[in-house]
C-alpha cells in the first residue's frame, strides 16, 4: 500500500536508528479501567512523557539530524501552535542550530513561554496556522534563507513520527487496531505506513476534531465540512492536511472519525482521573473516539497514542471542574429559606447528614420581588454521584425546603 507514497517502512526504520538515544522510548501500558469502560483491550502509548511533552520531538530530530552544514548555519524556521515549536526549539538548541518559530496570536501562553525557554525565537503572527505559515515562508524562508522544518508535510518528519508504531508493535505485537489523531496528518501517516507494513490486517483509525475534519473533508471533496471554531484540541486544529500526508491517509485509513468537544473533554478528564496523567485535547482524541462509539472497538486490542500533554493549567482546571459537574459530583442548588437565625445551620445540617460537602454558599436577600423575611441560598455542593445528589435534595425537601437544581452560575460547567 506504500508504493508511490512519500515514505516506506525502511524510511521509518532509518528514522528509528537516527533518533535512538535522542528521544525517550516511551512506555506502552495497558489500562484496566479504560478497557472495562470501552469493552476493548486498551493500551496507551505515553508520548506526553517526552521532554517537551509531545511526540513532535521524533519528527523534529529526524529532520534536524539530516541538515547540511550550510542549512544548519542558516538556521531553521517553523510554524506551530506549540508542540512542534517546542520540539524544534529544544533539539535545534541542543544541536547548536538557531531556530525561529512563528506562532498564531491565540497560542496558549504556556506553549509560547516554553518555546522561548527552550531557546527558540518566537514571532507571534496571525490568527491561524495558515497565517503563521505564510508569514514564515515569506519572511524567514524566502527573505532570510532559513531552512523550513514543516510540522507534518515533510518525509523525514513523517518517518520520525512513525517510529511510535514500531515501538508499540514491538512491545505489544498482538495489537489489531491503532487509533491515531489527525491534524496535518504527519503522525497518522508515519504510523500507518509502519504499522501496515508490519501487519497489513491491522486497522488504522484516524481521529479528527469535528470542527477541523480536514482529512475527511479532503477525501469527500467538500472543504465546507471544515467549520473551524474554538476547540480544546488546538494541536490538531488544522484546516488543511498536507500534500504528502493526504495520499497516505487515503491509502491507509480504514476509517476516519470525528469527535466533538464534550467527548474530548471527557477523555482529558478520564486520563487525569484514571491514568493520573495530563493530556492535552489533541492527545485525548483517540480515547474520545473509543468512548463515543465503544461497540466499534469491543473485543479488539486497541493502541492509543497519548500524543501530547501541553495543556494550559487554567484550561485543565476548567475541564476537570466541568467533568465533576457532568458526573454530578459538583452541583449547584438554590434553596428557599426564611431570613431568620438558624435556617442556614438547618440547611447545612441536612446536607452534612447525607455526607455532602458544602464548597461555597451565597446568601441572596435583595432580589426584586422577594419577601423581606425570605432569602435564597445558592450552594455549591460536592456529592458522590447522581444518586447521592438526589439523596441530598430529598433530605432537604423532606425538611420543608424548596430546592432547585440550578444550571447557571457554577452550573455553567454543565
């Protein structure tokens, strides 16, 4: 299936020889809990354990290691929303090569700061990766003669990423399905070529963010399917796949699936709570695909690549809080009471008697239309699950209070 494509299994094996000792050979471990949840035998490849917390190091060092002395002297240029930037900056600095990275203006600050700390010069330009690429090509590659290190549409980068599949199938040769995120297509392409060369029967599933389904749109011939918009999977928020990667995707993808934002958020939360690892949105899309359609993978031996862990701490906190709300472990109740001494204590006693934990209380007395001797308590309560929430509400109702579950305020997480 690789005939006429940009890379072959031998290219990936050659990349493995080049990068050996320069990147971490990450663990590939089973997840008993995720296997139970999905009905598949789930194995996780922890690329978020790399030094820059992303698989991008593999392709970057494979490309950088092959530059001529003249290309090294000219310095390298890249465009990236974060992970490729950090990988190029880190390994270029390590090899004594000057690097300049163009990043969209909406790139998470954590990734911008990390790129600079790793030795890369950062230029913030444009709202999209396309804007950043045009600027980089014009101002750095053409005007200054710097060498482009493309994040995905480069055969050495593609081959470097494919070394993940070599390691996974060496560690777990019985895997019969790989579920791999697709942004520009470099990760999927490299791994698909390697995996199918080693096991032609293995199923390769590509996963895209619903708003940025560039590969699916390209294969369907309908660019309007790429809607764009905000996503927590900014690492794969690419509006067009590569010229080199698209033919590989077409030849090797057994299926392309699209996952929505709630599914990605849930996957990020599960990886944090179950595996105790931090995954960015793009790194959790493989798990999101399993959770969205577990019947498709039931009984199969599935390998997932947790391809990155560079998520903004504030965003991670928001995602985890939202998951607590979705699981009814954090609830917001509105309770009508008399504005008299002792009523707050009575409400607190009811909640405490059920084992609920009051996180925050707001005492509202001044709303228009409210009786002067009445008040409302807005209470944020920690519960165990939906059944426990119902128990808390039942005890309060039995005690004579009017209780409503509120969707606003802290319920915004819902």
